[in-house]
C-alpha cells in the first residue's frame, strides 16, 4: 500500500534561514508526489508536484523539492524563510495503482513557524 | 476562473442531527473528491466522482455518510445521523479529466467545511 511519512509535526526556523521539510513515501509503482500548503483559515494550495519528469521540481514562492528514488524521499526546501511562509505543509502521493486520477494519500502535515 | 467553493464554511450541530455539505467544483472538472481531516490526524480520502458516477468510495466511514453528484456538477455530502467522531474539516477537490495515461492532473482544493458535532 502507498503511504507518506512527514518527519516532524512542527518545525521552527528563523527568518532568512533554510527551510527543510522532510517527506518519505512508499509506493509500489512510480509515484506522483505533491506538496500542498495550508495558510490559516484557507484551503490547500498546490506548491509543486513531481510527475516523473525532472527530479528537481520548482514550485511557487521560492520552494523546491527533489525526488530521490534511492531514498524514497521528496523533501521540500526553501533557501531563505519569510514570515509569510508560516503555514502547515502536506506531502501527498497519488494512488495510481488502478487508474489515473486516483486519490491523494497525505502525510500527517508539518506546521512551519518562522521566528523574526 | 472561480476556484472550488464549499458551503457552509462552518457548521455546529448536535449529535443525532443531519448535516449536508455542498461542494461546487471548478467549471469543467469531471473529477470531484471528498476528503476529511479529523483533529490531529492526517487528511483522508472519502470518495471520488467522475462526472456523476462514483469511481471510488473506499474511504467512506460508514452508511451514515451519503454523497451525491447529480448531473455531474456540484456535489453534496450528507451525514445522518451525525456522531461526535464526525467532527473535523471536510475538503472537496476537483481536477480535469485525464487526457493521457501518463498525466496526473492536479487536484484543486476548496477552503473546507469545519464541522463540529456536540
């Protein structure tokens, strides 16, 4: 069965510091992977997605993620944190076992705090 | 282009009552998904419509939950009767039809409905 594990339910960084949010996946087929962000009182917004093209994926707001098959990882990074990055971040894998357009399987979420 | 909309944004009901949540997907999106996040847990899939047909309802918790998508446009999710454990945030998402087998269309999420059962 496919699954996603996000290491760390809470991550705190200083403004200007590197942001690293960890995500490991388990999938029996080549995965499609996603990072979503949820700002307070808002819905989920797509940050970026990996769909078997380039292994380094660039997303919105300066975020990027690297797909590493050997490590089954898809960690999210941003070189310099901004106060506006404070939000909850979700890693997800698409269930492609039976058909395209399948459900998303989410990790537990990581709450990012940014200190001034 | 309007995004996915959900109504109501919040609902507080008593145990045993009925609640109906509504989702309007992005115009032209054939795929519609319902997800739920219970407090402190991960977001979990409930079901998937392709147009008006249920493609996958493996995540529906029990028969107190009924989802419909008449006409293949908006969808409703009814909980009857509601129980305390049904409290959480219910998200709806939509995506376009899959044009090629190698493509995974992005799911666009609504703001969610926050349901509290007392």
